[in-house]
């Protein structure tokens, strides 16, 4: 995700209360799936007792009335005996739930809990299918999920949450699953989503569009966008198809998106083979403060520029193919995406002296305590989308100079390959980088990642950065 300057400034000063602690596991019912997985920032996100393999989401949306009819089929495997389990859902009214073809009881509570009680308990290790039918007026979440556009269309985008506003799921970074979308809209509207478009048919006054993502994806990285799009079709030299869409007031972004093959080639050279089989972008015209790395096809705000596109494409490696374990690990996503766009692209494409850029940035900030106040590792709930954007690139450039280009670029490629289509944490990244050099990085990592003050000069100016 890349945020506008205003949004970032707001995030720096934001403080939110921690969510309530989970119940004592010792007192938990062994036949009830946990209603949250204990993420340090969002402890009620996700649910225990099962592992999702695939989501099959069907929606029928009428833009003028904003009426959304949905049916989501969740294919999962129980990891414990379950007489009841939860999904995360904050969308329209639930009409019916079935589990393995039998009617199930359900109850909605708190911000996003949908508690389901099957007619027959679920046995550990066995697959099950839960189907949730729902319908009602889609609520405008304004960049934090389902969002209404000026043209009357809609799209879904938001981090760390968005999917719960339009389909039920296990909303945690720890449970990736494949995803398919079947959308029905009025015939004069178009539908974009993740992965490969496998059907786009007009039947009378309706358009039916199917999308399939064969690679596992997290909830906040799924999207749907409904608008009167125009399209740009391109192809990489290796044959990878690229499909991008532009809302009526977003045509000015077409020239930037035409550079997508070049941007993908650039990122691939840095981080290894592009991890998916399709790519593209969705350019919306809503007044939102973020662009988001929705998998294979980022959502771009109207203010998008070339740097933003490079940032979101870097996320296809850092955040999408390799995702955080917990939201406190967010530097893995944003530090790398920001460094790629702000330092590596200008250096390699434009010949910019990024060592000088680094020194200039330090000169601007060393006397500003607020700049250093939020640590990169474990920045805190509500502050996770702040310092990773402005301190993150400095940290990675200093690390690169500390260990040298050969070690740095070789290690990040290998780290991505080792965690492909899974999860990783900042402690794992630190340990991995340390294993690639004989230099003791303990002090360096502590100073850059864990403190609320500028690192000492020996870590600020390593290698050729010394002045």
C-alpha cells in the first residue's frame, strides 16, 4: 500500500486502544473454534479450528440501488473437532447458512463475528463446505472495504481489512486460500478482480463475469471493482498477459500503466521471477488516500504516479507472494516496496545518486525527534502504516551498505524464494540476513528497527556512506 502525504501525516499521530484480550485458552471449550487468533494488533482477526483452501464468491450487484446479493462458498478442513466455528463478516444481512449441505444456525456479534453452529459437529482432519447467503444495501466504507465511486460503481480495497465488508472469510494473514469470483451486474457495467478473467458474457440486460486466482491470496488482497471501465491489454515478453482497467475519470493514468511490462521486468531482476501468471491494474476515480497492492491487479487512486505503480508492483513479491505473519511485521511489506520505488528505480533507471539522496534525507531528519519516534519493527497498533514509509527506505539503504550489494540483493532474492506463497516475519528476516554475513548485525538491527531515536553514526553511515 502507498498512502498520500496527508494520510501518512495523520497516521503518524494516530493512537488507538488495543482490542480486548482473548479468553483464557485453559477455559476455552475444546469443541469451539477460537473467535480470534491473537494477532498483537488485531487479536480478534481470524478464527481457529479450521484451514481454508478455497473461496468461491458469487455476487449480484445493482449500482443504482447499491443492492448486493451474495453467496460465498468456503471450502475448508477442520483442524479440531468443532461444534461451532466463526467466520469474519461485516457485510449485508445473512439470510441462510449451510454446512455440508445441511442447515446451520448462525449468530452475528461484535464488529465482524459470524458464529456458525453446524447441524452435525465437524471432525478433525476432514474437509467441510460452509455456504453463506446474504443480501442488502452495500455500505460505503470509503477506502476501508466496499467503496462507492463518483460514477456510481464500486470497488473493494483497504488494509488491514476490507474483504469482510463484502464476503465472509477467515480474515487473517495466516490463512491464505485460492479465490474465485462470479459477478453479475447490469450489462453496461464491467467487473474487474484478481487473477484471470475466464468469462465475460452479456445475457440480456445482465453481464456475467468470472475471475479465478489459482495462487493463494489473503482477504485484504482480494478485490472486486465495478465501473464503466475502458481497458488496456498488454503482454510481457515471456507471454504473461496484462489486463488493466480505467474508470471514466482515470484515463489520464493510461500512459503510466503502459510501462507495466518494463516495471515488472525491473522488479523481477531485483527479486526473482514474477510470482503470478497474470498482472495489471485497476484505476478508480474515487477520492481515496491509498493505492493498494491487491494481488495481481493493484487498485490505484486518482493521484497515482509512476512511483506509486512501482511501489505496488514491488508488493507482488513483498506482501502478496510473501505475506506477514503478524501485522507487527509490516516493514517486510512497506519498507521494501518504498525502497524499491524511491531508491532502486531512480538509481537503476534514471542514474540518480541515491547515496547522496540518503545523506540529504538524514540531514533533513536527524534534528526531528518525531521522525524517529515510531520504530520499524513492531510500530504499534494503529501506527503500522506510518514510519515504514519514511524510515523504511533509509533502513534498507543502510543495510545494503552495511553488508554490500552482492550479499544484500542475493539474500533478499533467496529469502523471498524460501517463503514463496507463505508468510514471514521480521525476526525471520533479521536471522536470515545475519546468516549471510560474518559481520555481527545485532547492534545495527536493534538501532534501526527497535529504537525511537536515530541510530549512532556507525550504523547511519556504513561503508561508502561515511562522510
